[in-house]
C-alpha cells in the first residue's frame, strides 16, 4: 500500500527535489510516496507516445489502481482525493499516478486507467506537477488523519 508515481522524464530538478523531499519526510505509512522515472522516447509524436505508453504499462501491476494525470480528466477536491486514496489503502491497493511524456499517452493507458485526473484546466510543466503531487499526497494524509493542515 503506497502511492507510486510513474512519470516519463528526467530526474527531478534540484528545486523540485527539495520540495518533494520536504513533503516525503512528513508522510507516514501507508502514505509512502515513491517515484519511478522513465526516460523520454527518442521517437516523435505517435511513435513516442506508443513506446512510452508500453513502458508505463509494463511498470503497473494488475492489482494497482492507475490514476492517469491528464488535463482533460475529472478533478478532485482535496477532501475527495483524501477519501479516494484512503479507500484504496483500506482495500490494500497501491495507487499508481501516471504522468505521460510530452506527447501524452496512447489509448492503451487510457483504457487501463481506473481514473483520469485533471489537476487543473491549466497545463503545468511536468516538474511542477511532481511537486504538486507530493504536496497533495501530504495534504490527503493530513485530511484523512483529521489534522489541521487543510483548511476548507
């Protein structure tokens, strides 16, 4: 039981890494946050999308809940995300959050996704999305624990 991020892209930039580490240190089981960064494809457009999608799916187990991040998805509010993650932990499931590459992911990842989540109607750089995810997982933990980090 954990939250795992599978992302296409290079390692965290230093400012992102510092922020992520700040939130990871505050997380307590089952709210572990792990990262699996997969390199960009050397191909272009459809070929890159297909190659990266295949590599993403190879990293996701059949019992994991896959949440794909996509600006065309549905949003969560913070209490809703907290309840969703806690519900998955209660079922003993690992939650895998997927951040595709520059060309997105293909239909195979969309078909495997249990949910497509939009952080916002805005498009963010992938490095920033990583930092936002770390903070939101921490916020979800605090809400689930009834602690005052989140003020509605």
